[in-house]
C-alpha cells in the first residue's frame, strides 16, 4: 500500500528515498486510524512498523505539505484508514503463486554451472465483512497467509586445515 505514495504529486522518488515537497522522508508522519505507526528507528518515515495489507486499507490520504494543526507533527502525512463492516455483506479472496519454473537463472549460477535457485511462494487471503445488527454493529475479518519454499546456492570461504591453528 505504501508504494503508492510515490505516485502522489509533490512526492519524489520511491519508498526508501522519498522527499515530500523537498523535505526528507524521515520527517513524514505515517498514521493508521489516527495512531502513529511510523518507523522512527530508520530514516524511512513512509514505512509502517506493522505490515499493512492492501485488503486491510480502505483509504490512503497523502498530505505533502500540511499547514493546519489537524494533521499533527511532520512535514508530510500519510494517513491510512482501515476497512470495517457495512450494512452489506462484502468480501474477497485472493491467491498469488510465484514459481521458479517461470524465472531465469542468475549470471553467477550460469557461470558456475550450478542449478538455478528455487523459490516457490504462495500468498493467499480472504476478507469478509457485514452487519451483525443493521445500522448498529458490524464485523470485519481478514486472514492472510504465505508459504515459501526456497533454495539458494551460497559460496562461502573455506579455511585450510592449518588456518584454525593460526598458520595462514
């Protein structure tokens, strides 16, 4: 969801190197449902400390140069509003599969004559919401899962038999 920020007018770069109206992204305040979730530990203010699923977010509001007290701190604002139940039953299901069968091998694997790396990732999820009592109480359910099987070829230095005794 946060990768969409780079498409906003007044924002330059990609997540990881954004500027909001010339201000560095470390000065951006990221909120979800009014609670600050910005990652202040690193200078990547447009990130969230928690994973934000696209199916969880109803609305994203990007304010490049706030001038009013409503938005709080920061020279830029990324405000996310989460979904909730409604008077109608709504939902969706998704499944995404990434399989190595469709990937090319890397240059180093081809050069070394090694089999290609293997990565099979299945991401899936379901969301569903609706009324408990019409116009009074609602529910919203979201589940996401990911299963990954991966194999990589890694080259590491191997010491000689004499090296552990200090003879290099």
